């Protein structure tokens, strides 16, 4: 998220200066760095997950530990997707295409994730794991929508003239 915040500023500044290629490169660099950091973090965290879980929840029960491990694998495995999602959101916000960020957020949660959770709950026997499936599916599908919106970004200034209200 921090890289995405900086990326939004870089994209906006470069668009404002009329440097479309540098704005595009800012997005690509931020995306690549974010995904790389997530992959490195996953490579470190997955082998240490049992110890981290034990440190946080202790030896309460085998069932709690099993669920915590399953959750940690799902959440870690989807982190590169989250990095890409956050970079799309920052790109859209920095380029003045906030409507794409709004649409992606709404679709991801209200049109995909919640209906999928309900589907897995009422129409399958997979139990609470349906939450993890819903999260993963919604993250993958929303990246396709993000890519589509990315192709629509012109990297052109949205405001043509600045009006000053100072005397």
C-alpha cells in the first residue's frame, strides 16, 4: 500500500508534466517491486507460519491451529494479487480515473466476494473454506477488470486549466 501511495503521486506528477511514458513506467516499476516484495515475504513467511501461529495463539487447540494455518496459506498465497490490485487502484487515483477505483472496489466486494461467500455457504459443503475461495476468486477476477480499465487510461491531464482564487 505504501508503494501504491507513492506510485499515485509519481503517476499524477508525470501526467501533470506531460510525461506519459514516465507515468506508465512509474506504474510498471511500482507493480513489479510490490509483487517482488510480496513473493519474498511469502517465501519467508510460509515456512515460519507454524511458529508465528504458535507465538500468536499458543497451543489452544489443534483445530484452531489447523484453521489458522489454512488461513495463513490462503492469505499469503493471494498477496501478489493484492499488490497488483493496490497498484491498479493507485494508478487510477493518480491518473484522475477515480471512477475505475470505485467500480473495482464495489465489484470486488459487493458483486463478487459477498455473493461467492453466500454461494459457498448455502450451496456447497466446503464450510468456512468458502471464504478463502471467495477471496481468491474475487481477487483474480478483479485483476482482469483492472487490466481492462488500465487499457482505458490515457495518461493525459484531466484538468486543462488551473483557476486561482487568490488575489
